[in-house]
């Protein structure tokens, strides 16, 4: 057992689990209300499957939008497959979870940012890394270097 708790790795795993659960629910029930997702991923990660013309146009990074029209959303432990429309051309995509750098639902101002695992490990062991505190109350924010994120700011 390690002498320290790797909070970065635990948070990364929890955020990925949240994203997997969300997309799995969407695959079964569709998108509710005005929800839609912007998902940015690294097109160079092993396992990413996109059309050649998309890879040529987005050689490093691509953002897809899951909103009005999508088909065949299939969620697995390794990633997800989906068919999206690009200029009236339906294209199947497969995106491994490790390729995703951001997941955003702008309809409710919610977003997740995934850092490379090596960066997470470095940050977890770096005494200078910032701390994020998530609060679910109306108490004043503590002073210091911590960035406080109030859950009230995300509620409507």
C-alpha cells in the first residue's frame, strides 16, 4: 500500500464513471430537454476510429456534438461508438475513454476536463498543485490557495 492517497487518479476514475453512466442512460432513453454534449478527444489515441477524411481534417483533436441527430450510441467499458451527421453524411465513430479531454453540457454549464494520466500522477505528488474544494452549502469560502466550487452555482 502506498504512503499517499492518489486523489487525482480517484477523481479521474469517478469523473469517467459519471460520463459513462450519462452516455449509457442517453443510449437507452435519449437526451432530455435541452441537454447536449460537446466531447473533445485526441484523434491520435490508439483505438480512435473515424473516417479518413475526418482524420485528415482533424489530425490531432476533434470536438463532436451530440444533440439533435445521432444513432447507434453504444457504450462499453473501453469507449463509445456513435453515428453522427457531418454535412448530411452519417459517419460512425468510436472514441475510447482515454482519448477524451473534455466533456461539456453547456445547457446546464457542466463540464469535465480530463488530463493525461502522467500529468495526474505528477500533480498528485506535486505540493504546488492547486486544490479544488467542492462544497454543497451556503457557508463562506475559506481563505487560502484553494479554489472553491459551490454546487449552488450549477443549480437552476
